[in-house]
């Protein structure tokens, strides 16, 4: 980019209070009370074409020709602010739209500023690309707000873009609308005489009534936002194609027309503090932390999903009869409070998950995988992003991420570019911003110039990236590393640096940054949304909602290889303790930690050879954007003088990859020393004298790039910081080897301390004090990290297990052919159905003896009927209603008589033996009974109601006599339905 103003800005360090203070705009040093009287909104002068070229890649004037292809104009693309107060600096200086001048009227003289100079990257002559151009607004016109780009049906965006590229700003409006056929300059056009005519007074007139639309047509919106390769297509995978968007029929303004359109409140101040939509502002949704947008207008008068689909009051705007999904959500269980918010409170899926996360099911060829910053595209843009090889097939291209503890859908877009990993103060200031160190990115214009001179292109241009190709580009960037005095063609020559001894070592590496750009279009109907087919559509291993492989590589899958010596991890997050190639603003559900995600393999400074000579970019699992490998949270506890904060042991300098300290020749390679710089480590300690009611933070940065021990840290921080406030800080020896290797901070009496969340806790050894284990506790168990917790989430949609474990005391898990039980009550147990809490499964037991149904994992069931039956267990997952069945045969036998229990038959008489009649006297002892059942042995059964212990069975005719002389009768004695005693062997022998 380019510096705009001469203001000092930056920060000032207040050593008396150990804190940094932001310099308000308009101040050189706010702490000292130094006002930059001429600096506020005074353009910064780069001095010359050479000075401009050495420090700038994209100026404001350059943005007009580049980004201006979509931006409708106005603001800083049209006006120069002349807000230069002379006295009132109390709150800093804000932009005042009442004090501005059109670029047409600004006299720049011989100044080279970001407002009137640019690097020409679109010149049709490749030999002229990279030249510094002074924009003459008298000849180009200015980028005024182009009303027609939104409101004129059939507006030709391509013709407008062509004019903007050439700096024909005024003409672009006439050319885009078709009112002009050509332009001689930015302020001279040839009008189409069929459309533009003269009236009797000689004035030009045009009738636009047939093509002007008060509501912008969706095609006009899509030209900039959702057409192939344009910004929202590239970043979010959003497109505007019939059949892929449920709202296609109502057009963009169906949602983006302000809710108060019938009687709008229009913002007219133009002040940055205003949150009221201006006359030409469409309502917009909520941006994410990765969007360079004017977020103060987020959701102002915007129709969110609920405003049309489930309004809580009578709408005063058009809802287009949107269906209310509340009942449908309830039927699916989505309104049940069975999920958990970031604080562990029970919430519904609807409360936890944004509508877009379930209703975006990408289909079709859309969305960006990479923005390749190693070279220009065909048109000259300084990054390649608009070709198929760096795109993605979005049939599998939706991920999720947390915003404010809520899940949103996203397209993961990875940008990669060149950086200098030499962080030494005396190193190379590779972006020429006046500050060395910090792994600066190279200016894209310098990369482009070097590519053009060497005949190179963006690495992905041919669809294949190899380590050899990367080496060629690195060598071109380095040149001979001697700079302007050595006939150099490398980066130092473009920086204007003469370095005949190569003292400023240049360490170029590829760096990758993956960003989840929030998706909000391509809304699927309810029948096609995630979960429409039940819980297991999301809650299953590899389902692709919160888990499953995400195609980071897109169409470059299998075609992007590099040596790990050629790459550098983007950053370290969570107090410089966790390497990550993901944006630091990608946070956990609680929002107190960044989500560290690594997609590349990169050498650490101590490696002498490449860790992987043919590495590839890793396709991550979607769950990696949502859950850390080990769950942690910020430790907010306070510590008094009895409990000092103890830092972890710090490995000695040059001892290996885990050492945070400077090393002059890591791995024996002096050139890598710059990658071990310690400059800028931030130590921040919270203090309190009243248990946290009032918190005072003390801050200090390491000012040396060559700190080599904990003793060096103490020395660099100084005595005032380490002992002059509410705590003392010392270096200690943890292993009694007479070498200090850790830090200790102790609160002074009357105070308590803790590590502030903004502290670079990692290199100081305080990561273990700042962050503590934070397992997720659910009814199903305690989960320490991602693998276990995702397994639990997967189990929610998994099929239940139906296994009869025990029948009585018999193990049934081996699937025996039959289990014998004794008549009466029998305990039945089912194996656990799965990993969910027990109350999320139902267990139902039935038997073919028709004795009813028992519910529960463990039950006691009465088997009163003798015989063999089918015992059936049905288990259901109550989330998914999926049911599984197990079955086993059970043989019910009579119990053996208890001691002292008897059923005796003596003195059988044959009162009519010739006819087969017999009388059997019974003696029943040891039991209480009220019923006697007799199985006569001749095929007949009789039941008697009696409690008589000396009951005489009435005369019975035995069928089959006289052919059969002997019968075996059986007597069963019951107390209710319970068998109390029996005799299975009563012999009746006729004489």
C-alpha cells in the first residue's frame, strides 16, 4: 500500500506507568503533548518518482484504476480532505466531509503523493508496466459516485472497467451506460447520437426513463459482487445463478433494500461516527473480522432471515410472503435446548447456528482456493486469483467457523506471498516502511517488476508448482544481493539499497494465510438444508458439516509441491505459543483464543536440511477450524505473594528448535540468524489491589533483537519494570546447574497479579500460566480435545447398538441359541447403545408370551408362562429416531420346590374303575395358595379355586381308559399368578 498523510501516528511509551499510548491522528506524540499542526490530512510526499517506486505498491490513485473497477466512487476516490485544524486536537482529528476538495481542483505541484501518483501495472505495453505515473485529474476526471452502475438496466460493467483501467474516470460512466461509444480522454467522449440528443437550446438531453430502475437490478449487483472471479465469488464462493439461490426470484434488493424504505431516515453527515445509512447505501449484513468494510453500518436496516421468515412484530416492509420455519424446525428438534453455548448454557441448534450454516449447500463451479501473490494476472492485477487452477469445485467447499460463539458458514481462501523472515534490526527493510524486522511482505510491484525482467510469472500460472520453480523465483528476487552498487537485478536494487557486503541478509520465503470468508448466498431450501434428512446427516463421521476433509488445495490438488526450506509459517498465535497459517482472528467458540491451524510444513531456523523436499499443502479436517487439539482457555485467576507465577524452563540459545532465543548461526547456518530475532516480544502483566475490581496493566517490549537468555530478558526489561511496580521479576535456576533458565514473577504484598491475555507468553515461558486446560464437560463424559469431542458429536447421529447383554445371570452377548430361565421375575440388561448420554436412547423389551412391554436398559420382567419364547430388545437413538433390534430365545421352566414345600397325593381311589374314574386326595404343605391346576395326563386340564391344604380332587374320568391303564398327572399350586409348588409325577394306575 502507500502512506497517505504526514501525520506521526504510531504509539508513545509511558515508562513511568509501563504502558503504550496510541497517538491520536494529528499528534506526533500524544503523551508529550506534541501536535503535528500541519500533519493531519497533509499528504505525505515521497519526494520523487524513484522514492515513490521504492516504497509504494498500490496508492490511492492506483486503487482507482484497480479496485475502482467495482467501487462505485465517491469519498477518497473523488475528494481530498483539507481538514487541518490548528488548535482543537483533544480527541484527535476526524475526517470532515464539509472540508474537502475535488481532486480536479487540487494543485499537487511537483509532489509525489498517494493521491496523485501510481505504479502503472495495467499498461498494455509490458515494458511500461511498473512505471510511476502522475495522474492529471484535469484529463482523467475523478471517480464520482456512478449512479448508473446500480440503477441503469443493461449497464456494461466490462466497458466501465476498461475505461477505469486507462484512467478515463469521467468517461467511464458514459461508456458503461452505453451513452458514449468512445473516449478521447477521461473528460472527452463521443456520445451515441441515437441516445444523446440536443434540444432547442443546444443542451444535451437523454431519455433514460425506460432503463432507470429505482430498485437496482440483481444483474447490476452481481457484476461486481457475484460474477465469476469477482470479489464475493472469490472470497466467499457466493454466486447469483438461478437454481442455486432460494431467493433468486426476489433479487438482491429483496434482502438488501432497507427496512425503512417506505419512510427512510437518511444519513447525510458523512461523518465516520454515523451509523445511519446514506441515500445510496444498500442495507448490508454483518461482516466478519476479516472484511475491510465500513462495519459501522453492519445490519443497519438490513432484513435478516428472521425479519422476513419469523418476524416478532408486524413488518412495515415487504417480506415476500416468506414461509415461517419455526414449526418445521421444532419437528426436527432444532428448537430443543440440547446444544450448548460458549458459556455452557443449554441452547437450541437455532440459537447456536446461523441460518446460513445449515442452508448453504454449495453446488457448481465457484469460489476461490488461492490468491497467488507471487505474480500478476493477465490484466496486470498484482495477484492471480481469476483463473480455474486457483479456484475450487464448491460441491465440497463449505466450512464452518465461530463468530461470537455462533457457527457461520465460510469459504476458506488461502493467500500466499513472499516474505523476508530476517527479523534483525540491522536486517533488510524489505517493504521500505522505515521499520525492519517483523517478517515484512515484499511490495507486490517489486515482485512484479522482477518477474517481468526475468520472464517469470505467478507460481500457479501454469497450474503446477514445483520446488525447482520456486527456487527460480527466489533466485530472481535475491539477484546478487549487493543492491544498487553491484549491478543488482534483485529486490535490494528496487529498494534503492547499496549493500556491497550483503550485510542486510535477505531470506525470502513463501508464507500462506488461510481466511474463512463468511458465506451468505446460495441459500438452499429447507428440503435441501443440512439436517433435512435427520441428525445423522451432520452428526456422523465424515459427514462434511463440522467434520470431513476440506479441500484447501482446490483445483491445485496434487499439483502444488514445495520444499519446506522455501516456506515460513504465517505467524504464532495465543501469545506466540502456537504456530498457525490461519488468520489470528479465527477464534475458538469462547473467543478467548485463536484457532491455530497449520496447512504447510516449514523448516525451523535450526534445520540444516529441508525437513521435506517435496512437501504439499495439507487439506485440513473441517473440525480443525472449530476445536483445538487440546481445549484451553485464558486463566483469569489472581496470584498473591505466596503464589508466584513460575515460567517454564527456557531451552538455551542455539540448543534446538524449541529455543526462543537469538542464535548467531542456527544449525550452523549464519544466514538463518535473522529468523531467530527476539525484537518486539511483549510482556504484559495485570495487577490489582482490590481483587480485580480495579485492574492496572504494566507493559514492556523487548527492544533487542539478540536476547540470548532469561538474564538478557531481565536486563532488557530494566530495573524499573522488573521491580518498580506491583511485582518483582527475576531469572531463576530450575535445575541447580548455576545457569538461570526460567522467569519468576511475584506480587508485592497487598497486590495480586496475572498474565494478561495480550502477552507474548510463549517465548517468556508463561504460556502454561496464561492458558489452562479447559475440557468440555457433557453428560456423556469429559472431553479434553478435538478428537474425543468430535467423536462424541459423531455419535449423536450414529446408529444405536441393540445388544441383549444378560438374561437373568446368563451372558447373552455370545448369541446363544437359547437361554433357560426359571418361571417368575427375571432381570434383563442391555449393553449401552452408544456414546450419548443414557437418556438419549430408549430401550423396549417385548416377548412372544404376550405379557406386555418393559422400558429401560435394565429391567425386571415376569416370565409366568412355561415354554419357549422370543425375547426382543428394541433400542432407539432419540436424536435420530433410528432403531436397532436384538432377539434371543428364552425357555421358561418351573422352579424347583423350596425346602418344606410339598404337594403329595396319597390314597387314590377308583370310584368307578370300570369306567375310568378316579379320586385323588392332595396334601399341600409349606405354601400359601389360592389356585390348583391339574394336568391329568390324558390331554385334559382343570383349574380349581381353593386354599384347602387337604383338597381332594373331584372324581375325574381319564380319557383313554381302558386301553390305557396308567396315567401321570401333574399338579401346580399357585398364589395368584405365582407358581408356589408343584408335583409332576402323580401316578394313576387303574386295577
